[in-house]
C-alpha cells in the first residue's frame, strides 16, 4: 500500500497504526499520529484502517526539563 509518511511516499504492507508503528520501531505512548490532517486518539489506533494514499504524520513527543 502506498502511504505518505512524514512527507515521504513509501510502499508498506501495513493496514493499521500498530503495524505502522511496529514497522518503524516506535512505541505507541511516545507519539501522536495525524492522518489526513486529523489527530487519531490512541484508543482508536488498533481499529483505524489505513487507506491507500493516506498522508500520515508521526509526531514524536520529547520530554525534558
């Protein structure tokens, strides 16, 4: 499936957000996911189906002090 992830077009065999995060080695709690301009709630990650040509932004949360 062709997806646009953080501005780059990629061909991935994933169908949902957990699969996408696993592909990139990212833990669910450390990111915010935006798809086609809409922020997806973490509790919706497993049920949210990715579609061909979705535009996905993976935003990493960084803590500090």
